[in-house]
C-alpha cells in the first residue's frame, strides 16, 4: 500500500479527506454500485482506552496461561498446531 502525506495531495482532495476524517469514513462505489474502495479514518486511542485494553489483555494472558498449564499445553505446542498446515 502506498503512503502519502496530506501535503502531497491537491487542496480539493485535502478538503474531501478532512470531511471524511470528521465522520466514520467513506465507501467508494463504481457505476454499478460495486464497492471499489474504502477509507476509514484512523483514530488514536485515548489514554483511558489504552489502559482498559492493557488491563483486558493482562486478564486474557493470565486466564490463557492458567488454562494452558492446567491442560499441559505449552506455547511451542500452540505454535506447532498453528504452523501445521504451512
């Protein structure tokens, strides 16, 4: 995927993208109504969202680790199962 800076596009494109960034994004369709592309704005998480996500991941790691130990499964076992079909 190509990356560009807003300063590299025309004023008309910048104005359009600014509108899109204020909303939920845009889906681009061709003349037949088929989706040809999408633009979804990236929003940085707030400090509170990051803190809640970190806490959620820590709870998941703890529960997963406990379950794996209970069942005698190691991370290597999981990786082997994941890579089995490659």
